[in-house]
C-alpha cells in the first residue's frame, strides 16, 4: 500500500517536474542559484511538521532569515515523507537560545541548536561561512584535511557551498515560500543524480563520512552517484577508520536500520567502504573457507530489511551479534588452541576481544554489547541444550534473539548446525504437549557438540635424539 502511494507521488512529481522558474541564475565565483517562486514548485506548508513551522515562523518574526533545508525539502519534492526537518538561519546559536526556551545547544565540531518538542527535535543550524584565516577556536583541520571544527558563520550562499550534495542544498524560504536551489540541486533531483558540491577529493577529506552519505542517499532515493563524485571513493575509503567511533555508530544505524541494509552493504563493498568499519569481519570474508562470513552478512542484511518492512523491531544487539559471530568463533578457536582454555572460557575471552576491537571503529553502546554477549553465550547452550534442558533455555530473556541467530547459522553453515536449528524450530513451534515428546525424542542421541574446538592435546615430549 505504502509502496503504491509513494509510486503515485513519484509519478506525480515526474509528470509535473518542478520546472525551475529561473530568476537570474547567479554564477559569479560561487554556486549557481535558481530561485523557484511559490507557484513554481509543489511544496506546501501542510507537508511540513507543525513544530518545524513554529521554529521557522518564530525566527522569521524575530527578524532572522529562516529556511527549511536539506532532507526536508528534498524528500517532500520527491514525494517522500521526510525523516526529520532541519532549519538554517542567520541567527547565531546564542540568538536562537534566547528565542526558544526549549533550546539545547549541542555539538563541538558543528555547534547546533536543538529545539525540543517532546520526542520531536528540530535541528537549527547557523549559516556556515568560509574559513579564511585559521583560528583554532572556530575552525580546525587535521593533517588529512579533515575538519575538526567548523564554526565560522556566514551567509546563505556560503552555507550552500558547505553542504554535501547539490540535492541537499535546497532551501525553502518561510518568508515568501520560494525555494533556493544551489549548484543545480533541483536539476540533479530531477535527473536523480547525487553530486558532491565542490572538489570531491577535498570534500571527502574534510569529512570522510560524506562517502557513506553518498551511498545512503543513492540507495534510499534510488539515485545514481555522479561518476566524478563516485570516482575518488575507493582510494579515500580508508580515511573512514579515523572517524570518531561514536559518530560512526550513528551512521551505521542509518545505513543498516532504515530498510536498505542489503543495498547499502553491497554498494559499500563495491566502494571498499565496509572494511574500514568492520575490519575483523572483512578479514574473514577473504580468509575463511566456505564463504560463511560473506553469506552471513548477506543473510543478516536481507533479514534486517525484511523485519523493517514488516515493522518488526530491529536491534543493534542482534545485528552486531550476528555479523560478529564468525570473528568470535574464529578467535575462540585460536584462543582454545593457543591457551588450552575450556571451550566456554575461550568463547568468553574471544567475545571480549572482538567487541573491544570493533568498538575502536564503531562504539556499540553497552546496552547493546551486553545482550550481544548473551546471544553469543546462548549459541553454545543451544548447540548442547536439546532435550529436556531446552525448557529452561526457552525462558532465557535473550532466547528469541539467540534462536534467531541459530536459524541464520543453520542457513549459512548447513550440516550439523542446520540439524540443531531444525530441532529447535520444531521444538519452538510445537505446542506444550508436543514439546515434551520432542524433548524426550532426543534422549540417547548424540548431543555432543561437534563444533567445539578441540583442546590442545599435550604431546609427550619428543624423545631426545640419541647421543652420539
Ligand atoms: P536524512 O535526514 O534523510 O538522513 P538529510 O539530508 O536531512 O537526510 P541530515 O544528516 O539530517 O541529512 O543533514 C541535514 C543537512 O545538513 C543535509 O541535507 C546537508 O545539507 C547537511 N549535511 C549533513 N551532513 C553533512 C556533511 N557531513 N557535510 C556537509 N553537509 C552535511
Ligand atoms: Mg535530515
């Protein structure tokens, strides 16, 4: 149903493509500017949230310029429902704070104002300007050209140049309801092209996350990345390993939990963008025989998309537990062989190692890493816990997630794990009385875990060579 509505909106949009009413495209040294007056485009205030309108009007009535910008404008023009509404203004963060009691100033790299309406937050950003002389307090870059601070304020034209893609440099003016389209943003929207503003190499170095954003918008909006914008990505992808892990976590949520995980994953692999985020998983894709890791990734991504489309919950605990399962298993095997620890202890040590390493690039909050560990530990118990012990396992709070992972492993690994997964499936899906029969039926059969790494056998010291 939703698909049909969005298809209809798309067609509507395509049929009356917003013909830009060009009021002197401004070229000069800056970006081209097209201004589309109120009757030349399809955005109406009804499509903008009440809270965003409140913020826009209050800024405007207080004498400031106020625009809806970015995804809000882009998505409405495409017939999609915007995820959130962002506002750009010439009021400084301190001015904004004075105007709104419900305002919180956030961010260091970019100082922003959040206007909070319960769970709804309207992000208000002051126009960014160019960094001329270097003043560490307001702007700063590292040796690779990455912007560590970007708090120089400027005019709307400069602000547009500092945005990432042309399709995001669209501003809806609340004072006269016109749209300002910079750098050919509207034409690119019509042509379904993702084009970076400015020199791609410089813009990716300033902020490597833009490479991930290019992929995300391409899949979300069903657009092509312009070849000039796509070209440097492969070479610059390793710069992603330098992004603060907390920011990367936010990006990962947007990439994998919004219904486009599989498409994003495939495109990230094509551009070499997956490995810097998940180095341990990536190493196994190349190393491990039988392609288990690669298959698990495909299955998890597809599965997550299906759950999102069915409005089921998706949790980072399960996602990370699933894609890091083979690195944990591999590490546990290594530890068991090297140290002679028991199967269980080797796994516990491996979980700690793998999580610690993963958190260097993506900081998974503890509220998710703790249940991820539970899901892993339960794998061991599920592998051995058929028979009457199964009833107890069923009551574990993380049973469902662990069982789901076991099913995915069955799909990926086949063989013994697939048989165990099948047994659990029959058990879980049966009613109470049948469950007892299923549990009893396993009695006497061999439930030894054949997947457990073998402990290192102590060899007898080799006989000393006979003395001559
Ligand atoms: P969505 O909210 O649907 O993910 P969006 O385009 O609104 O898409 P936001 O992250 O909300 O994305 O950012 C709002 C706007 O801020 C963007 O449209 C873009 O103009 C600008 N922006 C965001 N991130 C960057 C960045 N890394 N570099 C330059 N500009 C950016
Ligand atoms: Mg947004």
